[in-house]
């Protein structure tokens, strides 16, 4: 049905039509113009925008739905759906040639109108047969467009096209690398480097492609200069007037990398020095060049080195391994304390050479004060030292007792690691001198010397190191290793402190006797001492758990503010089969405890915060509770937990409980843990402190883990 246009005359009734009025002529002309406009709509006249859209359509991937064959798609319908919806059609592969005919016609027309239309040319080439497609591409080889030439290189490149390809105006570094893969001529890379002087990829490829060693060295020489210039251009806002312009950008790293390649090509030393001087004029000091020149004994470079930042000096010395003493001026112009606070080293490894030179220089110039020495020692104690460094570093202008103690400890560590008697003797001599030289600190040296002999297995020497007039519980600890009965009978007559009572009870227990009476006597003598009460509970919970419940009921009223009492009560209730979890909740009314909170989170299946010092215990408990570890710890858990506890030890070397937990994971291979215990000599830890007097490191780990697992691992169901 033909559409009828609106006529204003329809709004007014007319008795009879006027045959030839002026008004009729006007409306007739309007109607004629309307009809012409609608007639033109049947034929598509595309705008410039629509033509550009059509040119960018990927004709190869265009698909037409099966119910719309190309022959049925009229231009009017095509215009109605819009150019952007062309991708909704599917073309079956069997009829591609026929279906693509209309696309080829459009693209050909576009190219005829504008042969510079690269997109249309590429899309047309993908629709035509191979020979015709290649001709379409090669006919446009005079067009210097990287997209067109990328298509040519991929599909129909021949060596004769090289000159035309090198004339491309907008090729990136990947374009030249792709061209070089097809045509192995070095001219390609040369053109690429000229076009992209900042390209590290092209310069490296160029270096590898040059066979002549002289040409390679010249190219690397220029590359170092060019990349350094790139750095200066990129960072022209920096103050280049100082000698502390250490490169740390991508360009500087690339420049240093090319400098390493240049040095590796073994050029003459005068070429390296010339390159160094050329960069020095720009206030640029490359690591690779300075290392090589320092190894060759260049004093000028050494003077330049000490004008750089302390971190850069240390890094260069780490690589060149030359022995130097820092000038006083360099040390005075640097905040040494701030630098040392940021130093990180790998534990149980040889100290980096640069740090070694720095620490020795500080000692030689007498620049140590108490703070700087302690900070330096915090770094040093993590490293494996040698005899020469110990003698050179542990020196202060004003003799200090802690310097001698630390020096003796490092010699003791050398003895434990290398088992050479000379180191033991040196440590013993230092401690002997300390006993004679110091007054107030004399007891520290006496006990340190006795402890050293004790853990070396020389109990007689350990006992003789303690003067007879000196009152110390250490004497009975040493004596217990020689004869437990003698130690018990001797300490029985010297119970003047609660610590003596606790040791007396421990020795009695070790001798296989009942220590309950000793603890009860101590409780009567020290009724308000929580240490005695906790010690008694820890003993009795293993011997008689029911009696431990009764004691806990009495003690908790008196010591409700001590977290250890609540924790021991929880352990006792759990081992007795009683409802244990309410003990933890009840403790919150009386005490705030990270230990208790961690235990509650574990049973509520919540994550204990990693920053908590108790998180290591509960990771171990969770591992034990896993189904894969029912018959023993599986290999995957061993590797995971080994890494976890190694990280904890790295963060806190002095926490002995981390070593116990690591040993619990690696029960079959404890050698590496024993080595770590000997090296770091931890002193802290809730369970480690209870076994610190065990001589053998292996036995210390074993006994400590037994005590820990008794408390930590569930023996009965917690309600």
C-alpha cells in the first residue's frame, strides 16, 4: 500500500475540489519534490564518513548469516543495517569466492579512487587468489607505509624489494626485526638503528650480527655513548654538575649493559679509558667501565670512585674485589648510620667485599662510636667471617667491653663451623684478657668463658673458669654435666634464690626422682612468685594431670593476671579430657594475651596475623591437622613449611622456637637446622628457653620439640 503524505487541506472540509487553483500548483510541486527525495533513498549514496568506515572493515573476517545471501542483500537493506553491523553475517567457506565478489568490487573501487588507501589494499589482497593478491601489494611498493610493508614481508617478500622496504617512513623496531628475519643483511639493522637510536633490541641484534671484532667494538663504543646521551636528554632536569650522577634509568642500565658487552669484547685498555673519560666529561660513571679499570689498577678511576655515593662505591667494590681503604673525607661526607640501617645481606654467606672494605675502613680511621658499631655488628653477625676481618674490624679507639665480647663470639662461631682449635684458643684468650681488664663487666667475661667451654664439651674447663668466690647458678649447671648426684647434693646446700630451687627441681627430675616435694617447698618459701607456680604446673601436668587440674584451680585465683597460668591451665584441661576451650574465653576477663588470642583464633578456624610472634606455632598445628599428613608430613608440606620457617628465621634469627618448628618439619634431615643453630646461637623463644642448657644442638632441638608438641598438638578432642 502506497504511503500517503500529509496534506494540510485534509484538515479543512471542501465541498468540491478546485481544479486549477494556485494553491494546487504549490502543493503539487511540494509533492513532486517529496517523491523525488524518496526515490533517491532507494539507491545508497554514502557519505565520506561511511566510505571511511567501509574501507576499514575487515572483509576477510566479515561473515554473513545463512538466511541473508549476498545476492538478496540490497543496497537499501545494507544501508538500513548500517556499516558497523556488517560483522554479524556469516560466510560459508565453500562459497567464499562468490560471496566475496561484492566486497572485492567495493575495495577495488576504493583503491581506484585513492591508491594510497593502504587498509583497503591489504583487505583486498586477503580476498584475492595468491598471485593477484601479491600483485596488488607489490604494485604499491612505492608507498612508504609500515602496515603495507609488514604485509608484503609476511607474504611475498623477495630480496629485490630491500631498497624499497628501507624507505618505509613509519617502521618501528619490530618492523626492522621482522625484515631482518627475512633478509639477513646487516643493512636492515643499520637502517633500523638510524631510525630508532634508542632501541636496545635493534642495537643488541646489530651487535650479534657483526662478525668483525673491530667493527663490533666500534659499534658498542658508539652505543654506550648514544644510550648515555639518551639518558641525559631524558633526565635533563637533573643536576649534572655533581659527580654523584649515578644512572638508574632504563637508558642508563642499557648503557651499562652495552659497556659490559664492550669490555667483554676485550678491546685495548686505552679504548676503555678513552670511553670512560668521554663519559666522565658528562658526569656519567658506568659500573662496568669502572670495575674493569679498577682491576687494572687505574688510580685516577679510584679517586673518581670515592666521589660517588656510598652505595655505588660498595657495589663497584663488590665486583672488582680490590682491597681499598675509604678516605676519611668520603666517610665524613656520608651518613654512615643511615646507610648501614638499609643494608641487607644473605645470611650465612661470605660478606660482600664492598661492605668488608667499608667496615674495616671505619675501624682503621677510629670512627666507631657505640651506635655505629652495634649497627655494623648487626650486619656482620649474619655473615661468615674470616680471621683477618675479625682482627681488623673489632677495634675501637677507646676499648669497650662489648667489642671484645663480640670478637670472642665470632671466633667461637668460626670454631663451631670449621672445628679448628686455634679459633677456640683465640676466643678464650680474648675472654681471659677481658676478665683481667674490666671491673664492672668482669662477670660477663667469666660467664661467657665458662659457657664457651661448656658447649665445647670441656666441663672441667667450664667449671674452673668460674672463681670459687663468685656466686652463680652456672656452677651447678656445669656440675650437673659431670655428675648429677654431686650437683644435687651441692645445690641442696645453696638454695638462697628461687632460681636455685627451680634448677634443683629440674636436676631431681633429670635424675629420675620425684620433684614434687622440691616444688612444694619452693612454693611455701616463695608463695607469691609466679615463676615458681608456672614451673610447678609445667612439671606436674606431665607427671599427674589430675593433680595438675587441682593445682590449677587453686593457682588461677591467685595468678589470674598471668597469661602463662591460663595457657598452662588450658593445656592441662585438654590433656585431662575436660572441656578446655572455655578456659581460653574465660581468660579474656582477666588478661590480654597475644598467646591466648592466637589459640582462640586457631580453634575458631581464623587466621592468626602473620605479624604475631605466635603465628609460627599455629601454622605448624594446621599442617599437622591436614589430611595429607595423617601418616606423616607429606613432601609438599615439607617444602612449603621449610620455606615458611626459613623466612621467619631470616626475619628474627634470635627466636629459637622457629628453629624447633623447622626441625619438626625436617625431622629426618636436621643437619642444616643444627648448622643454623650453631651459627646464629638464638637466645629467645617460649620453648627454646627451657632447653637452653642442653649441650648438644641436636638434642636441644629434639627435647624442645617434644615439650612444644606436648602443649601444641591436640591429644584429645577440644569441646
